[in-house]
């Protein structure tokens, strides 16, 4: 076995675009450069158990944003985040937005090589007030409703599932009366309905939609985008502009930046869903997120720049 390096590999068998050939190709590269233990977790508890046995080994995640989310969530729950080594990503999910923002190759063999030879880069993490984590983007409102609606079609249709979910949600959504606070300051008082609130460490969601185009990975800040585009025509225009990040030009969209973000429904009738790295929760009436600067690290290509809107 080459060298003495040892890796724990978490392979998500349910990742949207993953197939046996891609997994085998990535594992072939990893085996050529290190001793590896491969685990295919069947849910959060399996991930927790596998991560608890990492024993100082670096972790490589074969999967999408949700798989990375699950790994980091386990490290936080086990209180192993501080002593954990770099967590590398071979993007085999549906959206792969975190990998895209990091400049990671989409080819599984090339990404596996980065896991072996890449440079560790410090990464921020969002921690919420119920113990959850966010590695890329969390959003509330129509986007979370769209993801919930896309779950039944995401597998067979890939990223098109997100579009179908967005259409379904967009037709019926009239917005939510939500109060938004950033670093203790009220930036929206809930008097006007919001279609969507997005809190991003990275710039994209849903397979490349630039929901938070100004976000820069690893800068210690969360970028927040609030949309009040609740009329039928405004919703349609917002959805079209969101894909390329042009929605920030709209008068009914506001962008702010901070380290702590709270979203509150003004009453129970305005409870909202939240989507954290593709994992949907709720409806809830309140949620707060805090940035944990440089809480973990990820191996990236030596030339990769962690820039806004990559």
C-alpha cells in the first residue's frame, strides 16, 4: 500500500448524479495514493458512527452538498471539529454547489486527486440555534418550498427537478411576513411580505443558481439577500434573474452582510421552511445562524481562488 497516509471515505450511495462507475473511478485514484476505509452511511446515525472512528484520519466525502453537510454535522455533534483534519469533497451529488464555489473539478478522478494532493483551505461554517450546521447556503421561503416540491423528481431529472419544484412553488407562493435581523439590527420588520431570504457562505444553490452572488467563501461573513418580489410578474422575473445573479439589481431585493442572522415569522400563520445545503426542515417560526470563522478546512486545487460568484 503506497505511503502511510490513511483516509476515511464516506460514499453517499443516494447522491443525485452518483453512479457506480464514478464512485469506482474516484476510489481507484484514492487507493493508489493512500490506505482507505470506505463507508456507505445509511442516514445520519451511520454517518455519526463512521466519523466517530476517524481517529485522526482525513475524511473524503463522495457525494453532494448534503453529504458534506452530514459529515460536518457529525463532526460538530461529536465535538471533533477542532481536531479534525481537512475534509475533502469528490462532487457526486445533484447540485454540487459547494464544490463549484471551491473550484473543485467535477470529474471524479480529478477531484479525488485533489483530495490527495490539494491544499487545505480554511472554511467558515454556519451554526444555528438548534444545533444544526450550514456549509454553503441556507434559505427560507419559496426556495425551500421549491426544494421540498422537487424531492419526488430530483432523482430521475437531476437539476431539472429544482426547476420543476421552483415552478410549482412560484405559482402559489404569496410570500411570508418575516422579520429579519442581522448582527442585532432589524433589516426587515415583517410589515411587507418576503418571497425568500437567503444566507450564504458560498454563492450558488440548486446546481449553479447564483442566489448570493456577492458571497466569498472563507471571509468570515455571511451574505444575506432578501426578496420582496411577491407579485405574480415580479416572482417570475425574480426567478429568471436569480439564475445568473442579476436579481440584486431589482428594487425589491436587498443585500446585507453580517455574522449573525435571525429570521422570525411574525405569527404562526407565517411559519416557513428552511433549506440548509439541500436539507429541508420546518415549517418553523424562528431560526438564528452564527458564522463560525475558519471552523474547518477543505483540500482545494493549489490555484483555486475562493472568490465571489465563482
